[in-house]
C-alpha cells in the first residue's frame, strides 16, 4: 500500500488519500502530483492505479479524476 509522499516509477507523487469514491469498484480518489520538470500538474487517480499512473499532461496518461 502506498504511503503519503511515495513516488511511483513514472515520477508521480502521492499527496493525499481522500474519502471520495473513485471510478473503479471499491476505490477512492488519491491526489497525485507530477514531479517532472516544467509540469507540476495535480490530479486525481483511483488508489489502485497509483503504482502505474502516468501524468495526463506530459506523459500521455489517462485524464485525471475530478478533484472537488
């Protein structure tokens, strides 16, 4: 299980875990930050996807989930 401030192999940093329902079965939205130079995008992901997630802005990843 990812811990706050973990960074995956694509340079995406876990900022916080929320209690908001995600789009996959039994998942919650986690807030992720792209650490790639010049990007710095903040977006939401399903918690189970964090380990493989790519930035939607600079790495061609899937669009982020809604952050309320």
